[in-house]
């Protein structure tokens, strides 16, 4: 990582050192913002060898995505760049992306380097067929007939595992599932045979089972075509599954670079150690759940539950004479006082719908749902009045769950004002300070506005608001999914402490088995609106009975490369059965 | 738990900035803030717009002091008639009209009429449009559908035709000063209400789905409180822009009404559109001053407000806003969320307090 190469690479006849397909030297990027320039990348040097998967990990704001975009020259106009990014194509020609002209850059993109984006649905143009979109890339790089381009599009779709490619090539993006769309995006990246693919969080928007398939695909492509991959991710499990070498970024700098095995077994930098410690692992919470269960008083199991759902069915009315969509279908659930029920499922499983129904935000269409003694089916606003103050809710995205025009203190005081406990937010200040202290926020933060807090701080304030009325039941809908791992670890810890102290019952909704495992006494697994399996963490995660639960568990990558290799074999065996 | 020594301190630098910014409160005032924020051409447009608009408002407010004569004055103090179509002179800087009025006085008094119409029209359309948009967007259902159809129907009318119709209905052909101003303002209001309605309704529909409104609903907050405290305050962001753009449109509509003869009588108040119409015949006979000055007044007043509105509009949108670019890589790295420090693992809370709250001190 010396600075010698940068001066050589700055000239037009860029030289790629030591045979790397991409060589980044002393890269610095800053953005012009309203508050003056902000530096996103501060002196990054990286090499990517042919056929290697280099994972760049870091939390939000660490500069990993900006680094990735620089490799393709995709930064917006407000960015100022210095340093060198030298790409070497399959033909051996080297290009310095930072210094090269726009037209030259267009030639390099797709041919030498391609990108796979995070959100496949927004990358594909909905009004063109996928075949057309792949062919467009081919025809932009050379005079290829329509027929030939189509043939190659079909071929590459077959490579990425789209079944029946001759037929599917004429389909539109909306006719594919999320995982298939990401395969198509990978096909588009692959079609010109680039020596390097930059994948920016390629599986973050996908469910774990689909994520496992996409990671398999990327691994196969690397083995078969010898394409190097730069994998940008925040998920240590994904890193353990796919990467050969890892670069850890923090505050715009690479703090550590190591082969994947060394990084997990013997991390050097303090930051890496902290990051690895914060990653939740399945099985950590089981011991505590057993302890809690042992401490319950006699006759607790027979006590009146705070939530009782019997045959709960929730449908969303269809539009334009389409049939109604059943989001939740015949679910039976019980939450007893002081108990934490973890509700796990992939997107579309109906977990959030159940949470919203319990809070009275979504009407119940069939079966019975009793919350704190109130029947929710057919309940009107007036019927819910008595129940409302006994229930708290923590929303998924802390950025949007606060009114941006009110201070944190006013937001936290809102429940108290609405239910007439105090006349105005000022009068509630004593209680608000108490609550902020309970969630470990300094009292003075009450005078700040939501945008002046970080994500983790906002979610803690959100917890304070949920607990303002001392509720018997708290509903937490994916409260940590928008947070970085380390922040998530702190919020979960706080959550567990408060639950222990205040003893409220809780419905904890999450897509992440490891997170649920940390907190829940019992875990319920949802799949397409049905309750597949329910039991203690020990039962569900230790010895799952249902195939779906097994697959879910096997798809979750373990943040340890050796264990993950074993784990992967298990998943493969499970799939073949 | 495992992560005792990790503390999250990711304020992303926002907090210190805020504290520092509190001293200069005037820098945060709406327009001042935008002027400071803008650069280059956008700044030029904004300042030009501001200057023109300020001059227009000042002239309107101080018309009694600035105008040498009254708007319907035909004779000077000693009883001598001005005479019709007199060229510019020391007594009449802008000459006189075909009806024998002083052009300069008419232009100055006309600013006052315009400003009154703009204020009444914009105020009335904001109140009505915002209220309807809020109710319609928040409750939805059949009321919403009916109101949207009505708004669309009003859009379909040529706005000037609608204004003429209403001017006749409201004033009944009679036009005193206030009668004329109200007639003109209210007919403009009817044209503008759908715009405010649409904008506010769209924002309300968006805000209604935000998590903080859900969180208010979970608490059992009443509809009226949600509407006023949570929804309305967050949906009015774009209104100042429409106001400035509509103000210029109001001036043009008023002038149009006057030009077509549905405006205010010359004896009731000075009005630029009317003067322009009366000077039509003069233009062909080489009498330029009767048409030039009222026309110029209309153009400058409308342009000032449009420039202001357009540049405020661009500045409000981060994608359209231009920024000063630094030639070199500069700036500090914003803090990310993890701090791998060696704080006491037994007591993460206290360590965090001291870190997160460098200012110390409670509220």
C-alpha cells in the first residue's frame, strides 16, 4: 500500500501493478453539501486480484459504497476525487477511472467492470423486457446484430439460473420474483465478461433464503468465469460465506485488511473486534430464556394472556375486482403477561400485519383477537379507548416515526398529553426526563429535534415514547432493522434490561432469527400468513420440526467462515431432499 | 450482553452544528437563509426577484406620499386641467392619458390596487384551499372524490373566463374601489383554490402514511389533534413557493380583467390593465408613454415575484440547488456509528452519557 504507484497511474498510460484487476491508490473523495465539504473517503488503497472476492465491510457512513462507486466512476457531480483507481481489462489494457474522459469511461463500464446494485426492483426498467435490457448493454459495446444480442442474452440468463430462458427472455421485470430479478441484474453485469464485478449490498433487500441462493450463484460465477468480485456489505454472515479477503472500513479509512479466516479468528484492529462482537449469533439468548422461564411464579401459565388470537385472519380488499389478499390466515397466538414473543418471518409472511392488528391499526377480518381484554374484531375507535394507554408501539424506522417539527421531549410527552395525564408537554417534562434517563439518553436531548439524533438514539427515544404510559404490552415492529449492528446490539441490550425491570409483555417482530433469539421467551415462525412453528428458542432454533424453519435456519449465514462452510453443506443437503 | 464496550455515539456531526447556529438567529429567517444558501445564477435570480418585489411593495405602501396627484385627479390644485395625452414634462413626468389623468400617479396608485388584490386573493385561497385539502386528504372517501372532481372541473375552465364570470356575479357591473378589489380578488381566489387544494391534499395523503402519524393513532390521538399537530404542520412546506408564483399570476389576472373592461372604474381606483386598454389607440398614433409605463409596471411586478418564486422553488429542492464546489478534496469525515473505545464495560451507560453529551448540563 505505498504511494509510489499513484504517481505512475495518474498518467494516461496507466500501469496496473502486481497483476491486480483493480488497484485503488490513495483515494480521497469529498462531497459539497450545504454545510460545506464533507469527506467520505480519506486515503483508501486496495488491490483486487483476478478471481478473488474482496469484501469491503463497514457501517453506514464508513465510505464503502462511495469507494465502490468510484471504481465505476459513478459519483455525482458534487463529488471531488483525488488519487487513482486503475482497472485492468481481460485484454490487459489499464485505465485510470479517476483521470479518464467520460466517453472512455463509458467504454470501460460493462466491459472491464460492472455493477450489481442493492435493490433489484428499482434497477430494472419496468417498461422493457429483461431481454431488451440485457441486449442494450451488449449493443452499447460494439456492433452486434439484434439476433446475436438476443442469443447472448438467453445464454447469460441460463448461466445465472433463470429457468426456461428462451421463453423468459421476453418477460417484463414485474413477472419475476425478487431473487430472480437480482439474478437478472447479475446477468446484465456478466454479459460482457468483465474482469471485475462490484456488488453493492447485493442481498440486503432480499430474504435470507433467497440471499443464500444469490450468494451461491455469485460463488459459482467466480469459480467458473474467474471474475473478481468486490462485495460491499455490512453483514458479517455474508462476508463469512463468500469472501476470500476482507477490508474493514471505518470513517473513510481501511482499518484492517486480512484473509477471511484470519479476520474472524484473529482480528487486529479494535474496531474490527468491536464489530465482530456486536454481531448477534443464533443460540446466544437461549440460556437467558431458560433462566427467565425458571424464575416464573407458580400458576403463571394459567394467567389471563394479554393477547389471545384464535383463527386470526386478516385480508386486504382487492382493487379493480381482483380477489382480496389474505395476509394472515388462521393464526393462533398467545402472549402472557411479562413474556416476550418473537415473531419471525420473511417479507410477505404477515408478521407486521399481525403487529398492526394488535395495535388497532389494521382491521381484523376473521377469527378472534383479544388484546388486553378488548375484542379487536369489529372494534370502533371508542371501544379501543380503554385499551390504548396500556399498549406501546415501537416502529421500524426511527427516522420517520417522529414528527420532525416537534422536539424529542414533546414527542415523548405526546402519549401523556393525549391521555390527559398532563395538560401540556412542559408539565410532562419531569416524567420525560425520567424516561430519557431510562433509555440512557442525556436529559438535554429532550430539547433537540429528531433529525439531530442518530438512528440508534432516535430508536431509544422511540422506546421511551412507547414506555411513557407504563404499558402492559409493547409491540416492537422490526425496531432494529434500520440500525447498524453495533447500534443494534446496544438497543437490544437496553431493550432486554428494560423488559426485565418493567416486566411488560412484548411482541417482538423481526426477520432476523438471531435478533429474535436474543430477546424472546418463545418464537413463532410465520410463512405466507400461516403460523408454521411455535415454541421456546431452544425448541425452534435447536431442534426445528418443520422444513421451512429448518431451511430458514440453514439459510442464515453464520459469521464464522469455517462454521459457515459446514452450515452451507447442510443447506445444500436440505434443498436436495 | 456481549457488547459492553461498544457505545454508539453517531450524531453525524449534526448536534454541534446546531448549537453553533443558534447564535445567529437572523440567518435562519426564511428568505435570509435562502439568500445565504444560494450561489451563482440562482443567487442573482433570487436577489433580482427580491429587489423588484420589495420596490413594488414599498411603492404600493407609500403611494400617498410618492404619487404627485390623485388617481382620478384631472386638474392641478389651481384648477387648471392637465390636458389629454400630454407628453412627459416637468409637471407630468410620464405624461398624461387620453382621459387626462397623470400617468405617473396612475402607475403608483395602481401598485397599491395590485398589492391589495394580491393579498386578499392569496389569503383567501390559502385559507380555503388548505382547509379543504386537509379534510379531503385526511378523511378520504366520497368527500375526497367529490372535491377532487370539482377541483379538476375548475382546472378545465380557462381561468380568465372564470374570473370574468365571477367578477360580473360579485360586483354586478358596479365597481367601487373595494367592490372592485374584492371582486377581482375573489374571482382569482376561485381559480387558485384548486391549486392549494391539490398540493396540500397530496402532501396530507403522503404524511398520513408516515410512521409518526401511525404512532399518534396507536396512542388514540383524536382526529383533530392529528390533523393540526402532526399532519398540517408537515404539509405546508411547499406553500410559500405557490404563494409567490400565484401572487404574480394574480397581478396578471387583475390586469387581464381590467384590460377586458371587467376591472375597476378609473374613478374608483387606479388599475394598470384598464390604463393599458385605454392606451391601445395611442400606440398607433405615436403616443408611447400612456402604454409603456403601466405595461412596464405589470411586467416588472410579475417578473419580480416569478423570479423570487422560481428561485425559492429551485433552492428548496436539493437536486436543483447548485452548491459551491471545492476544487480539492476537503472537509472532515463524519463520524460513523461505532466507537471502539475502552470505556468501562461495567458501566456503559455512564460512559456513554459523558460522550454523547459533551456540553454536560441539563435542560
